[in-house]
């Protein structure tokens, strides 16, 4: 059951009407459902029953402290890609031994911090990174646990900007080079080989590429065993897609069970890194119509949210359902849903058939992932508030910025 449903004709988040949320917190406003986030995590954890497994939430999808704390309370680990994300999850109550550090550009400072707190594993993405990590660990008198992120050259069949498993992508170690790099790692005094990692892309709607990638990774695992390199864990990454419009997104069971069958009998801990799948459909962006501007060619509905709030439509051409909070009687018309930002590319939806009037509230659905985390202050616009709904309760989990916040770190020349 969706966390966002109509009650007496009004769209609600759990048991709270979006009209009440708009009245209390203003618009634009991000709205998240606690129940939906918990249910999405439970779905993964349920499928891992009987396996030594850990769900490491991909923090980049939504890094609000309330979201992170909610997941930490329910036993999730975290996949982080920066010092900022590392410090966020620690602040949210994460267990350091349930943190994996991914990303292609880890700095020495970030490595030092992660080694100091004792994270579970570094997902190493190049020979140069391996060399740096060994040197940093040596200087600290520590041993760094690592896996190599192996690029299996599998087509994830997703948007090219979020495809990460092909040879042409910047991520990971080439499959053909991975065995030699593992051998090199085994001879480094301050490196401890722990596992192997693979992540082929985001918003995947076909489970077949996951299985294809796993087959190649397991073949490499067996080759490494022949070399005397025995791994403790396998990190299957994330990337399972969600429904934005009419996509047939696989359920977690149909995605995971074929992979778990391939892993049965192997003494490997299983790590998963879902992000979008846990939070994407658990959030929406609430916005208000400021002006209607009918035209000869197009009709524009100018709302108070913009591309600086939700970048995905302008960046990827992504679709988000846009629905009225309170449906209005009248003949629907095709509307361009656009924001106030001074860019022709500032749109949230094209040609949406809606009956609208100025002042109407609209909900931009499936915005819980890659929404607020990608927002900016372009045009000196303040970033929106974030609200978590828990049944009949609402919690302001990030206040709206003020204009003064925008230049608090700046100064004029003397």
C-alpha cells in the first residue's frame, strides 16, 4: 500500500493531509514517509534471512540525518563516498563496522578518518588508490580492509549518466586487470583483502544484468581462490529501480533470489547497497502554483519549486508523476510545469493534463531519492524544508534555509 493516498479526496502522507503540511511548513517542501522507508528496508532484510548479509544504504540517494538514523536503528549499514557522508552517518548513529567506503577519488584525509574509526571496508577503484591507501595505512600503523570494485563490462540498460559497469565508465577496476591487482594487494603489508565489489548502474529495471555481472564476478572469485586469495564477502552493489511512471520494476524477491541461489554454499558474507529503492517512492516534493500563463503553443504553470530543487527532469529528462493535492473540477489542459529559475531548461514536467488554478498545491511524486541531495542555491534560492511523516505526526527534519544562510560564509573585500 502506498504511503501517499487520498482521504476524502485530499492527498495524504500516511495520516496527514498535504494541505496541512503546506500550511505548517510552507512550499516547496520535501515530504517523506517513515513507514515507506522502513517497509522498503524490511523487504531486503527479509530476503536475506538465512544468509550472512548486510544492507548498506547508499547515502548519496538521500542523506538527511533523520533518514539515516531511521535506517541505522533498524540494523542497516551504509555505503558512503565522501568525508561528509561518513561524518553524517556517524552523527546519525551508524556502527563504523557497518560502513563501506566507495568512490573513485578518496583523499588521503578521508582514508585517515575512515581508518581511524575502523570502517568495514574500502571499495578500491584503481591501482593508484590501492597504492595511496597502503601508504596512508602504513603511516598510521594500521591495516586497511579492502575489496576491489570490479567493472564486469556489463550493460545495465539504463540512462548513460547512471550506468557504471561498462569499460567506458570511470568506475572500478577493469575485469581483465582485477586478478593481477588482487595479487599485488596480497603483497602489500598494510592491506588486508576482505572482499570483492561490483556495481553496474542505477535505476535498473531488468534483473538479467545483475545475474550476468555476478557470474563474471564469481568466476573471478574462484580464480582468486586458486591463487590462495580467499575472500570474506561479496558486495553486489545496488541499482534496483523503482516505478516512476509505468515501469515494470522488479520486486526485491525476484531480483535477489536468483543471485542468492548462485551464492548458496559459498562462505561469503553478502553486502547490498540499495539507495533509490529504499527512499525513492517514500518521498515527494510539495509545490504551489504561483501563476498560470496560457500561450498559443504551450501553457505554462509556474510553480514555486524549480530545477534547483529537483534537478532530475532537467538533468536526465526524468519523469515524475505530478498530481493535484486537491483535484479541481473542470476541463484538463496540457500544462508545462515550470519553475521561476532563469533557464529555459527549468521544468518539472511537460504536457501534463491537469485542471489548475493559481494557488493549487501539486505533489511531485517519487522524489525521495536524488532530490534534496542534488538541490542547489542557483538564482540565490533557498533550499526547501524537509518533513518526515510518522503516522499522524509530522517532524521537521531540516528547516528551510533563510536568505541570510546563503551568504553566511561569504564576505566583502576590504
